[in-house]
């Protein structure tokens, strides 16, 4: 679900902003930033784009079926009312 490469990229960008004098601690800092980002992202209720697109298509098909069923019910109600 969460792209580890993206997390690494963000951590690298943060690490690159560290002043040169602190570069020795940069590796440890980068590792800790990755851990924090991964922990926080895992707490979020998110889905990846592919899953979102699949569910969007499922929802569209479901809406089409619902519309068709509503139409059939309306037709049946009209027939029943016409008989009365």
C-alpha cells in the first residue's frame, strides 16, 4: 500500500537539508526519519491509486445496475397501478 521508495525519497530530501557539519550523523538521522514517516503513514487510512481506481469502476457499475433496477421497479409499479 505504501510505496517504500517514496518514503526513502522523502527521507533523503530531509537528510540532504542537514548542514555539512552534521553529515556524520546524517545516516542515523535519515534512518530515524524513515522510521517516523513509515510509522505515521501506517496510521493513516489510505489506499493506493490502483485500488482507488478499481473501486471507482466497481461503484460506477453498481450505480448503473441500481439505476436499471429502479427503472424496472418504476415500470412494475406503473403496471400494478394501471391494473387497479
